[in-house]
């Protein structure tokens, strides 16, 4: 570690900058301190995708975070600087790295500036055409990027919401190497139907302890210097996310599209589409690859072999005799990952899910193991009010959800699944865990929500929804812990 310009004379006797380094190579290289016209400024030289808090101490034992400083992005020669107000006596300073773009302790501010005065209609058209509108992006940590690609996103959240739409940011729109704190795509979701705006970040931060899942937090958005309110800040399901969870991102990444009316694809054995359909739920539709093409979308991977790999896995899942299924299915599906994933969707009552729609979920064929893994796609319909008494073994008796029906039909796998649910209830889906998280997100965002004139609901409605969310968590926990399937512990 190198410290430059550690001592300044003048208005205070001593100013020392101390850098806390990580055990990896991701620490700051230098902390620069300069003084001009009586003002002290800090610049942190290090990786471009890191930002840092400033902490103060008078004795090098007790440290307090300087909340007025926020965070500051590191970089090289063009790194941003920030002024600090020193104490009158001896004081020590250190910089501590944040947990990244989606740090749940931070309430980020993102600003978009368009030169196109008709940017609203341009973003609407970009959504339809899957194109982008260029904008300059800046953040409260000093980040600044030109020519970021922007478009509206979403289905129900687009058509049913008012002026406040969900936004997709393609950081690498014009420069393939461009990243915002290590991310090439970022989502600002309007959380339609969720007046607390926190359900998706809550769900994702708990789910990702057990299954491949994006990160999530909260942020404020300004567009052309006008405040557009509080959004869920959500990581994109893409090759970068795959790289975080798997040995490589060279396998096949899939998405099951959400058909009009709910459910996936045009139907299949379970029905002609809608929630009864099973066409996108790994249902068997024969051996012809063309029978599956409307139900699954290959996002990236080996277009020559990916479809055959998928169909082979579906055949094994559906056509293997019950006595042989336990070993056979493990060769094509990452069974334990799916048991965690399916259980989490049901515990959190995620209506945008495999168990409910049989669609609108993601999965990944891992080349290294030759197996299909789940990837969480969407979380804005978790904590669904009407599902407080949803059975923990939903889908295990209906043939239109083959993963649940066939896997939970194997006694060993059913017991493992129920054991996973008990672990989730002990560790994560517990009022003592979730309600403090709700209170934390509330404290971070309440002022921003109150100032949001585009939110489309009253603050009384917000307060009621917040209270309902806490109550729902408690009632759902009580229901599950008293459910006959989950009470045996022996």
C-alpha cells in the first residue's frame, strides 16, 4: 500500500489517510490527498469498478462513517475527487470498499441525460424494436459514462403503469468494454404492484444465498435533472451473472417466455396455454425439436447442439421409469440446485415462477457437468398476498409441472426438498431476519418515496402496504412452520 501526501499543515494539525486493503488484489493502490484554496480533496487510485466509503477516527480504534461523503469511485489518472471537511484537531481517516453497485446499505442516485427532447416516445419505440436511445449516465459516486443505451422494459409493468416505466441500461451500447462498476447491463424496475418498491431486492438478497440469482438494491433516478422517483436496482440475468455462479459462461443460457394470459408457450399436455399449460415447464412434447421452439428462447450458447441437449433432458425427466429416475435425472438436471430453487419460489410465493406459470424463469446448461441448472429471472411478484397459505408441496401432484411432480415423487428427493425448506425457514425466511431487512430498506428509501410525485399512490397506501408486507411474512412463516409436511424434524 502507498499513502501519498499524508500530512498537511495549516487549519488542522494532522490529517492521515489510512487505506484498508482486501486480501485480494482489488484494494486501492494509492489514496491521494491534495489541498487547494483551503479545501482538502481525496482521490482514490485503484480499480475502476470499486467505490469507497470514508471513515474517521480520533484514536485509530473507534471508526465512524462520514455519511456526508457518500462513496467515491476509484480509478486511474481520471478518477473523480471529493472534498472533505477536516476536524479542528488530530483526526485519522480511512477508506473502506463498498459491496459494489448493489450494496444494500447504499441508496444510489442515478442520473440520465438525453439530448433527444422526445426521449419518452424514443424509449417506448426502443422497447418495441429492442434498440436503445443514447444518454449520458452519472452517479453520486462520481461515475460518468457517455452514450449509454437506454430503453423501456417490462410487460405488465410497462402497459399497466403510468408515466414511471421500468428502464434497461446497456452500459456497453457503443463501447463493448464499457462497464458501470463491473456491470454491462443494469435494470431500474418500477416495481409495479409493489408500493414498497422493495419486494424484489428483499427476495433476491435472500434467494441468492441458496440458488443462482441476480443482486438487488434500491436507487433514485433523475432524468434530465427531473426526479423520477425510487426504483428497484436489479442485476441483469446475462453472461456476467452466469460467470459469477458457474465455471464459465460458455454453456447454453435459456429463458422461457411469458405468453399472453399467463403460463408459457402455446400449451402442451397441460392445456392450451395460460397457467394450466406445461409447454415451457419441461413437458414432453415428443422427440421433434421443432415442437419445443415456441416454448423456449435460447439467449446464448451453442445453437447447433443446445436444442438437442434440452430435448434429451426433457425426455429423461418425463420418460424414465420411476424406479430408474433418481439416478437418470441427476445426469441431465442439477437436481439439488433445482430443489433449492423450486422450494424458494414456493416459500416466497413468487407468482412469476415455474410452479405458477410454468414460464418466465431461466436456466443454464453447464458444459462442464452436462446438466441444466436454474437461474432466477424475475422477482417482482414475490410475497404475493393471496398465496400466504400456499402449500410447500404445490405442483407435486399435477403432471403439468414435471420437475415438481417427478422429483418430489422420488421419496429421497422429497425428503431432501423438505429439509431444504426447513433450512430456509430457520436461516432466511424468518420474521427475525426479514422484518429488519424491510425496516432497513424503508429507512433508506422513505424520503425518496415521499418526494416521488410519479409513484401513483398515496403515502397512506405506501404505509399500509409496508405494514401488510411485515404481516404477510409473519403469517406465511407461521403457516409453513405448522404445515404437516414441514413439522417432522426426525
